[in-house]
C-alpha cells in the first residue's frame, strides 16, 4: 500500500518490537515492554514523534502486520475458550488417552498435560472406511447434549469423527446442529486437517476450538483501535493472513516464524544458502535451519502436550532468554526455564520490589550480563538499577560459599553465562547436526534483544566461522513479519496410491485433490485482496517407501519427476535409498502465496555511508569475558561505524535496541548492507 505508513509488530513474551516505515521509505523503530496495548503505544510514539500526530488523536490509516504469542500463551497456561468435543460413541476417550508416549522414559512420576476440552459428547452415528453409513446419526440425543453444554456456558465445539477426512457428511451435519444450538464457534476436523489419523486430526480441531475464539477477540480489539487500517497476522507457516482466517493452530509459532523468515532474508542478502537462525529474546531462544535460502517446514507440531497438524516453520525453542531466572537449587546452577517476563522483569529494570534481591530471588541472565559489563546502560531503553541485581548475584555466591564452593560473584555470573550458552548451542545442534547438517558450513544469523551478547560464544562452541548481525537485529522478527507474503495452506489425504514412475502422470484422485486445493487457494487469496496474477501455487506430496511409517514432504520440481525428488530428499535425510521399492503417496499439499506482495526495506539506505574511517570508541568499559576475566574494552556506537570498518575483539557495539559483544579472537566488519 504505497502512500501510507507501514507498521510491523512482534509481540514477544518480554518486549513488543515495532518497525514503522513512512510513505517516503524512512525506517523508524520502537521497543516496549509487552502489555495488551504495547503495539499501539509503539505505533503512536513513532507517529507522534515523526508525523506530528497529536496525543490522543486517532491513528491514521496504516498497513499493520502483527505477530503475537497470544495463542501460544493461552495453550501453555490453559486459558482458552471452554470447549466441548463431539466424537463417535466409544471414541471420546481417545483424545484424553492420546498416544501414551513417554517423553521422559525414566521419569517415575508421569504428569500428563491436561486436555484442552472441558467436556466430551459421544454420539451414535458412524460411517465405515468406505463411506457406508454403519449407524445413523441420533439427532435427538445430539440436540439434547448440545443444549445441555450450551446451557452450562460452553462456547466452543470441536467435532472429530472417524473417517471424516474422506467422508465428512456426518461432521457437517453435527456442525449444523451445533450452530442451531447457539454455539458461537464450531469447527470440524475435516476442515482444519483433512488427512488420515483421528487422534491428530481431532486434537487439531480441539486446539482450533480452544484458541480461535481468543484470537478473534484479540483481532477485533486491534481492528477497533485501528478502524481505518488494514490488518494482517503472521502464521506459523511464515505467511500472513487476514483476521477472518487467523486461527489457533496456525498461530502457535506466529512470532518465531517472523524471525525465521527475517533470518532467511538476511542470509540470502549476504549470499549464504545455508544458515542458522538464532533468536534470543527475553523469554526463550528460538533456532531454525535455513537450507537453500528457505526455512525448513513441518506439518505436525507438538506444543504443551497437544499435537497439532498445521503447516509451520521448523523452530526449536529452549527456555534461555534475557529474562530467564538464574538460580542455585542446592545442587547446581540453573538458567530457566522460569522467566521474569515483562512484568516484573529483570531486577535491573527496577520494576519490582527489591525485598527478594538479598536472597538471590529474581536474578536473571540480563542482570548477570549487566553486572559483568556485557550490557552497558549507555543506550538501554530503560534506566538500569545495578544495586538490586548486584545484591542478588552476591546472595547466590554467598549460598555457594556456605556450601563449600569458594566462588566470587564474577565466577558465579560467568557460570550462568556458560550454562545458557551451552543450552543454546545444544538447541542449534538439534536443528542442524541431528538433521545431517554441519553447523560449521552455515552462517549464524543472530537476532533478538539478547543474541548479540551471546552470539560469539555460541559460534565458538559450534565451530561456526561467520556471524551475521542485521542493522535491525534486535527487531528482526518484526522485520520478517513485514516482508512475509500472504499465504494459504491446505492438505488432502492422498489415499495411499503408489507413485508411478516419471514421466507418468500422478493417479487421478491425487490430480483431483491438487486441482481442488489449488482452486480453493487461489479463491481464498483473491478474496483477501491479492491480485489473481500474483498468486503462485506450490505443490508438495508426502511420500514414503511402501511398508514404512515416516513420510517425507517433497516439493514439486520443474520436470515433475517425483520419484527422483523423493530419493534425493530421502538420501539427504537418511543417507540411503531403496532401489526397486514402491513409493507411497500419503498426503497432497498446496500452498498459495502472493508472489510479489512482500515489501522490502532498502538496507543500503540504512547502512553507514562513506569510506571507512578509524573507529573511535565512545569510552572504555571493564567487561568480563569467559575464560579471560575482566578486560578494559572499547565501546563503540554502531552508527559511527562506516562501511568497511573493522573491529578486533574484545569490543562492545551499542545501538538504540541492542548490544553486540565481540569476544576476544573475533573480528567484525561492516558490510555494504550495514
């Protein structure tokens, strides 16, 4: 939308990041502690400061793109809508029993996460695997059960019936009756995840029923606050959609997906086809793998014990962020998983009572970085208070000394930093080494408010030689949300046909599924305002060797040689192929996306101009580096570093939203993109 302001917002667990792009292309940024209205406050601060909008006046028409952790938080805290699941008689317990998988095999105390649905309604009515009606639907009993649930205040219904992925008629009729009973939100499993597998399909429908009403309320509030603006929301798949199509299962990785998209853009711009996205924020660290310029995708995700079938970028998270609590549990030092969040936040923010500081309670990784000199207060958006953090770190050190460990506060702080670094390095191994990719061949794209303080140590632990830090690294998730295209994703069970040898056409049912999905996707994007000639279609098949369980998702190639493409993916993943073994078609997938809709930033205009000049530090600071003790370290302002400027570590580089710690042994250079 040329001629109006663009705003890209990422609401994280601790900070809400905002990038504003004016009609003339100028870039403005704001960072706020996350609250319900932090995004609007950030937009207003930019407009009041630059566009002379009067305080209290309505905001003008803008194009706003938002990523949010709302769905994830509702799932983790079990604060979604009150939900009823309607299932076949005798199958209702399946959604409580689950797979009986034990993630921690040797745990003596098994704590199963609570189900999302509050009540189960089992009904007579069932079709066979070939679509034959085995038992007719008992509509009288169904109406009675629905009326009772509605009278008890249940507002959302998920419908999951056996074989509905192929024969959805019974689910459709149940939905009609639920609507008649007055339920505001009703979802069927075949419309949300139309593929074989009752449990995963049903859990996805329950997640939609549980989370989507919360999202609808949130989007309605945003629309009311911005009545003249167009709103788009980031999905887990790395694409945007409008408020009407923003649903719970597709929103669980909304913010992290934006960061992964942004990291892929940075890697491509710098000429790297393989990269690792390293997003360290206030609450957690999210990592993902970029291969051939694209972030890896998954189509089934388990979050908080709930299995969801929905397209998502493959993001692995660990509870290590700037706000992670640093403690001594009597046996060892720990970092996370608990976080101070945005409220009350780290002790050094001064937003909480300090009565617990003397016992070490509330100490966070951000506090430790501040005390070790790795996070100077020069450009921090808040006035930092060192004394509460210092008291807390000294209290932990005193506890350790009382237990017989002769450690100074500096040694304890260094230990917390090393624990966090080890946790984040292991997360990167999970998305690289565990998937057959050597991280030493990748660039490490660091972003998020805290990544710059740890990125060198993490790279050293993994043997990575190149680190990329974008000029907007602290707000890169918001950047990724801004440049992401509009997308639509759906899938259809493919019937387990054998894949014919190329160049033979695909089986007719698979071709029909592709054609129907493509038509539906084009229509959906055009309805959202995407020009017909800008809609691009990406087709994928889930394929596996006959007789095996795990399928691999294979994108269509230009020559449509599906067997060769599958064998190439299989060899890359598992190291071998099975010549002569039949290949089975499991699921057909279609993604429709806007080919030319993303709005980029002129990064060249953000980079420093002119020939490199000798870098002059603002001042010197005493900084502790792991294994090297405290060293006198120059502190530079990023905007003072011209293109081609080189810095040898140790050094600190600060800007308005982040601090970069250049460890001894590392060298930094400002490239043409800044």
